[in-house]
C-alpha cells in the first residue's frame, strides 16, 4: 500500500518458508492456541498456548505468557514461560520474568529480579566455537532445583 510492494513479494514460490524482513507481533490482549514457526523476529505481548520455532530472535514482553516450548536463535524473556527454552546464542531473562522449565543456551544472562525454576544446560555457540575431542560441542550441565534471584535491598 505504501511502499509499492505486494504481499507476495515477501514470500518465496513453491511452498518454501516465507522470507521475512520484519518482526511479527502477538499483541497484548490476544490469546492464541497452536504452534508458531517464523523465519523473522517474533514478539509476544499476549498469551500463546503452543510452541515457538524461530530462526531469529524471540521476545516475550512483560505481559507476555507462553505455555509451551521456545526454540530460536536468541531470546529475551520479560514475561512468564512454562516450558523448555532452547536458543543457539544468547538467552536473557530480564527483571520480573518467570520461567518454569528447562533452559538450554550458549550464553545466559539473568537479571537480579528474574525467577527461574528448572535445569540449565550451557552449550558452546555453533559459530566460532571449538568442538570437544569427540567432535560434539561440549555440554556443561548445571542443575537448579529452585533458583530465585532477587535484588539485595
């Protein structure tokens, strides 16, 4: 409408995965049931009952709720997650977030007021990492029965 492109300009021919150059948004007040697969960035500010599979960044806003698994390149979590989170690069648990489930990431950043209950598996990043002697990425397992991180004060 504004840029002269048609909607089909963003999709490849033959049923292949769509090529996305912008973020998708599930807005506050929206509830979805089902799995989401995305090649672009994805932000959830509403509620999703289902799994997320993304080849890009996944952001769960402060009011966002996900009941299901999240797989992506990176993830910023500010809302509530019940399920497994697997990211290939950086996982950030922001202040006020609540995660009930296992996490797996190459890099992990947890802010002081985040709440995490589950197991954490740290793996080496796929790009620029040296494999262990057996040709597989080295896994470091950290088991956390209950980890509530709160700001001192």
